[in-house]
C-alpha cells in the first residue's frame, strides 16, 4: 500500500493530510505550525504507523514558506515532491468559488493519486542553491541602489544642480564623485574652498596625479560660483545628501562583493565555460544565468525551459480564430527572463557594431522586418538565445568568440 502526506502551505503553518491509495484517511486535514515540535509530532506519528518507506510528501512551492517543511522532511530522508502551484490552480479551477485549506488538501490528494502531479524528486546540488541565494541578493541590492540613486540625483539637483556637468556619462555615481559630494555637499561650500582642497579629495580617492584633478577642481569651482541651488547650505537636505551618499557607497561595495562571490562559485559549475564563450555574455551574465536556470541539462526539452522562464507563448482561440503565437505567459522565473532579455539586448547592440553575422542579431533583424516592436524582437531573441545555450550545454561545446 502507498501513502501520501499532503501539505497545504501557508506562512508559518500548513494543513497536513495523510491518506492511502485505497482511500483510507490516516490523518484528517489538521493544521500544524512550522516549528520543531510540530514537525516531530508528524514524524513520530509516521514512524509509529511504519509507513515511511511507502510514503510521498507533496507540497506546492509557495514563495519561501515551503522551505522549512521541505528541509525537515528531506533531512529525515522522506520522498519529497515540490510542484508548481500553477498545476494545482489550473486543475482545481471550478465554477464554485468555495475555497478552504481542508478542501485544498483533499483536492491535492486526489490530484496526486490521479497522476496529475508529477512525482519528481529533483534534488539540486548545493552549489546551485548557493548561487541562487547570491543571485537574489544581487538583484535586491541592485534594485535598492536604483532607488537610492534616483533620490541622490534629486537631492543633488537641489544642492548643486551643475554637478552633473562636471561628471558626465553617469560618472556622478562613481566613487570619486560620491566621495567628493559627501565632503562638499553644497555649491556654497565648494565656492568657499581652495582648489587644492577640492583636487586633493578627488586624487585621494583613486590615487591619480593631483595635477589631473586640479583642472577638474577649477571647473567645479567655476560652476559653484555661478550656481543658485534650490536650498541653502544649512538645509536638512544637505545632510540627507551626505547620508544618502554613504548608503550608496556601502550598497555598491556589498553588491560588488556578492558579484565576485557569485562569479567565483559559477566558475565551478560544468556549464560556465560553455555559456561565457557566447559572444556578448560576460562573467556576471553567465553567473546570473546559471544561478537562475541552475543545471540547464536537467530539462528534457527547450519547451520546458521556456515555460520555466515564462517565455512560452499563450494560445488564444475564439471561434475559428486561433492565435498560436500570442504574448508570452510571464508565469515563470522573472529573474531568468530578465537576464536573458538583457543578454539579448547586449548581443544585438554589440553585433550591430562588430559581428553582423551573429545568429541572434540576424534573428533580431528578421523579427524587425516582420514589423515587430523592439521589445517583442528582443523577447524573441531571448528564446533563440536559450535554445543556443541549451544545445551547447547538452553537447558540452563552446563557441569561438
């Protein structure tokens, strides 16, 4: 006889139900917390029933909330199946809108015995888990930096609007500019300082020759003398600017640390050299692709990869009209979709300058000629890119840049 333990996972707790393949219910749907005591109660009950060898534990991948029960059951050598919540949602959709945790347990149990939930017990290598953790931290820091940089630019315009003219092409976010504005956060402060003091601050940041920065210091002071900021130098926004610069410097340092750790870890995976050999994909991009897609060779076909990234097209039918190439579903891993999109854009940009025979660029031009929007072309290139990556990884072959 076979048994299944179903968990309807929620934040900090789950509804547990234990039953057999002949319809016997050993444990009615019961709520347990995600703590050691409650997990041990379940474990003790299963061991007393002597059914562990014939038991499968199933649960939906529910954000991060399924991680605690997944870890407990795997560490105690249970057969654990984690499945996509979309499977349960699509199959259990009914006209009735009645929904309770107990009913969900019963529905998931029935789905499992019908074979609608695939019995996969994929256990990824620890290196991919660690890479994914670093990847999510990298994106978190990057998103935080974007918000802080926008606020920094706003405060900068209040305190010294002309500063952007002194550090062009986005270099107002470089360490030299950040350290300078942290020390001299207002145009009137700069106006009262000697050129040597201004130049020394910039030269001290990256150890370049003082004479180089004297010329830049003269330019900055000239702008400051004619500047009329939106706030005076005693405003709270001047202190806010100094604090924000400190935050940006710290976040940038943390982001660089995470980036280096991720690259070093990704170099130890089997597909790193294959992916980084592609034109337009650097160390960071290759590391992020591996962190999100993990071991790409575990997929059976390219359709599975597209679905996992949310790049699979939706099919819309109305009467006799069927659109087999609708918009992408966007149901999968948004981080994987983002890095593939950015890589495609980078490849297209670089290929237009120095490699017009690149297959991604040729495919982009083809879609462009079909009248597709720029973003639609790059999305199509993302699917083309992932097909190339999958084929190369499956054959363990590298391209020649």
